[in-house]
C-alpha cells in the first residue's frame, strides 16, 4: 500500500504573526518557517503504518516555491521514503492545491492520501475535502484513529456528540486531527539520511491544471485589542450594562 502525504510550509506555530506595515500581507522576512503541525501528524501516521507493515511506501508532496524543499526534507527525516515538490511561484489557494494534488495522485496511484485537517496559516480546512471530490474517492475528516482491513480503512473521528466510526473503501482521503498521534522528533542521523533520499521537482505548469487564485486579498489587519473586563455588584447592574452600554438586550 502506497501512502501520499501532502505537507505545507507555514510560519512556525511559536512565532507571533505580524502584519506588514502596508497591510498587504503577513510579514515573512526573517521569520522561522516549519511544517504545518497537522501535516506532521499525517506524516507520523503514514510512517507508523509502514513500520507496522501496513504500507510499503510513504511519499511526501508539497506545492509551492523551492523553499518548500526544506519542509519535504523534514518529512523525509521523519521517515518518508521519497518526496515530490510541485514548484510554482503562483499564490496557491485550496482549490489550486487540490487540483495539483489530484494530478500527483493520478501519477503515483496511492491507496490512501493522509493530510492534515487544516493549515495553521489560512485555517481553510478545505484541501482534503476538495481533493476527495476531484478524485471521486471516499473521505473521512478529523481522524483520531485509523485501522486497516482488507481493502478498507476504518476511521474514528470526533463529532459534536462524541465519536463516529466510518468504513471507507480504498483508495480514500483521510484528514488528520490532533489526537491521531504525537509526531516524533527527527534524529540527527535521520536528518543526515534525508539529504540522500530522492526529492523530485515537478513544474506546476507541466501538470496541466488551472491554479489561478479565485479570491483576491484586499487588506490584512491585526485583530482589535481586547478591552479589559469589569466586575458588577449584582444582576441588576449586569442587566443595566448589557442594555445601556453594550446594547445587546
């Protein structure tokens, strides 16, 4: 069984994101970048499946500029067997990424695509679902547990009322939630080995898909600062403030 794992290069989750002075976007100059945390979970799950003998190959794929090779090397250091970079300078949005991943999946013919449920930069939570729709494959989102049977995968996912278990016929798309596993740290020997693992670069234009942005970002702004709370003496004062100051009742 071959597993395809899409990974994205994002601002490290420990970094405080700042908006550019001209409000044209987020400041990225000199900012530490890393693999999207949910994608790390997806890579870890794929590697565990290979180590358990359920998978034969784990292929990491990323879409973006040449700087994304660093993210792919991180996936290789975690245990992925090889990597593919779909290189483009175009601003990628979820539909464009899903189309590129569809083209890669059709070339690679994986039995499972495991991806993070969302990226922490745009929080779109769309790419996995769009990819499943484009491929015509069954999908399960927010996976907290995965078990494989003969030609099927059972996915336990968190819902508002508790847990739900779905059985999907392979091939399928699964998006990983936080509780699926805890990603390993890449050891120095594995980081060195990752430098020798194959990393193929494919031009996005060679895949013949439309990745033009559908949305135009007009302006970025910092969220408004929260005001300090106040204490009230009794319910009557609370109701008075809600009615006359906040004007919500």
